C-alpha cells in the first residue's frame, strides 16, 4: 500500500487492526482479534479523515479506561502514532508537526470527578505526554474548590 503519507514520510502503510493486534499481543500473548475494540478519533492530522483507535477489551478497566493504539489516517496511509490512555480522548487546537494535540481523561472514581487529564503532543514520530493534571475528589460541600484546575470535571 502506498499513498501520499508513505512517500512523504518513508513510514510504511499499516493495517491498524492487524498492527494493533500484533502490538497488544506483545503485552499479553493470549489476546485474540475478537478482544479488539476499534474506534475513531476526530481528525488530528489534517486530512479530514478520522484517526483509528485500537484497544483490547481485556486491558480496559471497569470505568471504561483503555490504552489505545493510535493510527493517523495519514492521507490514506495509516501509521502508528503511539499509545494514549483514558476513557475520553479529544483533539485540541494546538498542532505540532502538523498533528493536533490530544487531551485524555483517565477516570479514577468519585462519580468520575477524580482522575487524570493528560495532554499528548505529536513529536513527528508518535504522541508523547507533555502535561498531566490530577483531579482530586471534591465533595459537594467543598464546592467551589478554588485550587481545582478548571479543566477538571465537575
């Protein structure tokens, strides 16, 4: 498979499901294709096509948190772009190497108010975490919590 992305970056085009299965089997060898969860992430690489997320349900938690292998659509030539963790993944406006940052949220309980927000930035090869914000549990009688980051839920 060859496309604009492969020619411009020298990165081979991948089948996200096949590659995702291979990568998750490196973590747990018994993972099967039926364990995979394939989802989409709004376009981050600017080609107007959603990116592909591949997780394995066996590594997802009860609160919905999953590690996701991310594949940029790359103009028709999907390429691996790292692993992002969380229950929600949202592209942000800032771009690096022509790819938008992604914000994730990892739920940790307290009616989803406790968790960690992580900002990932593309370094030209894959996403790297550049910032983390811990969102502590806040009870109703503690609101408003002036020292709570405004990006935290609740």
